[in-house]
């Protein structure tokens, strides 16, 4: 089963979901506003793709939290992400154990062909 993690009102998440539907893929959508990831789910994603890939340092939330002026370590960043999940780069596509972050139709097409 495919899972898409993102925000209902995120343009990139909406584009990714439309793309999946157009390609005929069935998936389950997880809106992190309504169903935040648990600490263990977040840590698992970080383990699979890396904190640098999953953390969106260009987000409004990053700026609002003033994190550019601080130098938090990985543990602190993980805790901050747990509490402020809008810091997660979106969307996240999960296919069993494989994960891809951010939407690019060509990349997703290759990812899904490899996982098939």
C-alpha cells in the first residue's frame, strides 16, 4: 500500500495526489495536521531518508521558529519536528520500506517502477 504524507492544503501535496490518481495508483493519505506522525514514525522516516532530506529549512515554520539563528543538533531538530510537523518536507511517498521525499513526477514514476 502506498502512503502519502503531507498537508491537505499544500500545493505540492495536492499536485502529487492528483498525479497518483491520474496514474491509477491507490494510496492512503495522511494529513499531518489531523494525524501527526508519532515520534517513532518520525524517527523511522529520518532513519530511512536522513534528517537533511526530511527537514524543510526553507519553510515558513522554520523562519517563524527562528531556527536559522540557532544551531540545534539532530536530537533537538527531531524533537522540534515532532512538535512542528509542518517542518517536514512534503509530500512524503512511502511504498513498504522505500521512501521518497518531495514531488517530482518523473522521480516518482521511476521510484514506483522500481518498487513494483
